[in-house]
C-alpha cells in the first residue's frame, strides 16, 4: 500500500492531510510526531480522538518519532507507545542514534530493552544517523533477539553510504516493515527533488525489493529544506512511478 509522511507537508491540518491522500488515491499516512505538528505526545484525550476523526478512512502506518536508541531515555519511547495505542497505530519509527558511542552492539542492547515496553507496537529502526547501511540495521535487529521489531529502509541513506539497492535489499528484506522512497540532487546535496528527477536509484530499489508487500512511503523532506521541490508535485510523481 502506498503512503506518505507528513514530513512533506509540515503543520498541515489533519483534515487537509486526509483530503490530499484521497486526491491521489493514497491509503495510508505516516505521522511525523513532534511538538510543532498536529500529532505529538502532548495531545489530550479529546485531541487524540479528534485526530482519529480527522483521519477517518486512512490507515496510519506509523508514528515517525525521533527516539534514538543509543541517545535517549526510554521514557521518551514510552510516551510514544501510549500515543500509538490511543491512535490505533501499529508501529513507531525510531533511529539508531548519533552520539559518539553509537554502535550496532549498543543499539541492539537498547532495542531489546525498548521492545519490552512496546506493548504490542512494532518498533521499526530506520537506516539513519550513524548506522546508515542495511547491513548495520539488520545486525541491530538480529543481535537484539527482540520480537516485534523491524526495519525501515530509507533508500537515500543506504545509497549514500555506498550500499547498492541489491545489497541493502538482501540485508533488510527479512526484517522490512516499510520501504521509504525519496529523491535528491546527489549523495551530498540532499535537497528534495521530484521523484524520478534526481539521482537516488528509486527504480533499481523497487526492482531489488520486488515481492515486498508492506507500506511504501514517500518521505519528502520539506520540513528541513526551504528549497525542496513542491510536495504535491512530488506526491503525484511518486504515485505515477508506483503505477508504472
């Protein structure tokens, strides 16, 4: 099923997010979970119910948290687990970490601890921060020995770290909970571009991930780049590529 992250439309009211999804035949949405977004851990019960009502008819595939395994206190994750239950969200996106001590071994140890408090919510570790390669994230997941965990394959990060789509797919497909697509000018100039117009190997990735039936999500980093290509134009191109 196709989806998009609200990182591409920062601050957009949830009713408008739902309308945009319907316009392009999108069935799911990944909610960026931060204080400056409509959805965050500080919402009241009434506000959480209102969020569900605004998104009625859409599947929320994950909360895109900023919890970092090697960096953050586990209480941060606990707040997101509670929010996921209230919004009936099956998964939470987490990062491995960016502190100097970040390693596969430490992230695996922390993931095992995190999984104990996830209470039925799947923890999806993204190829991000200091562990960009699929091989590294697969190592975190395997060494953790935890249940209810998986991977998000952000194709741009594995690519800029030097992994081919085939190598990343081999490592991640046994764990894959979400395939995250985006396009950029180059591995060093990560300005978001309309999918298909940049240099990220999107089509090669789709070929390598053939057979994956989980969520395929457009993550267009509008929030972080003032010169990003227009989100709606990028969403339309993403849908067109996937139809092909």
